[in-house]
C-alpha cells in the first residue's frame, strides 16, 4: 500500500508540480508550502486508503462520492480565495520589469499608506521609494508581513490537499467499481492479447 501511495503522490506532483510551484506563495514560503504539501498529500492518501480498505457497498460509494464532492467544492473555494489574496498580498519588483515576486503585508503603516495615496504610486513603486524589498517593514509591520505569509501558506495547503483528496477519493472509488482481474499485474498481457 505504501508503494502505491508514493506512486500516486509522485505522479500527482510530477504532473502538476510545475503548476503548484508556480502558484505557491513567493519567497521561502512557497518552497516550504510545496514540500510540506507533498508530505501532507501522502499522509492524506494513506489515511484515505486505510479507510477505503474493503468492499464498497452502494451506501459506502455514495459517502465517498459525497466526500469527493465536498473536497472538490473546498478546492474551488480555497483556490478562488487564494488567488484573490495572492494578488492582494504580493507585488512584482523592481517596478520597471517585475523580475521577482515578493510578499507584502496585510495592513500598511500609516506613513507609507499616505505616501502611496498622495503620490499615486503602485505597491512596487512604493517599495522602491522606501529602499527596496529589504525595507518592507517600513511599509508593513512585521506582524502584518507574517500574517500574509501564514494565511497564503494555509490557503495554498488547503487548496493542494483538497485537490489531492478529491483525486484520491475518486481513484479509490474507481478501483472499487472496476477492480483489476485477479492474477493480472500491470505488465501482464490479457488472455485475448496472449492468444493472438
């Protein structure tokens, strides 16, 4: 079972890893979130596989389908909220070409907000005027920066785990409804192919 779990998680992250890495929170928070999400997805898969062990009655299939539907709805909602908050709490820097993406805070320092509004600066221009990303604490408090990092990481993990959980539930359902014939491994030809 562990081998199957590792294969499924590896397949998921290989297929969608570039997408997940690209949408992860910027800076070190993203590296942590993607790596931690991989381990949590493996734990979730093993947990669901243990629960799913055994025969699936019609009632049990309905429950698993409801769980998969709930996880899919959670993925949709967390994905939309994550995208909204990621747009709100990140900025591209430098202002000229936006080569890198950085986390901002949730609440501006009063002086920085006044400068931004009075001069009509974008967030990136404001950060440049305050000396670059290393001086973000002058624009947002450390607490505000930490809150944005934590909230984005939690939303990202919720999104990844709900997507993975949906896929795992549906895979378990599919395997229960369409079991592999006894004695046939993944690389053994079927009897019709062997006869030809």
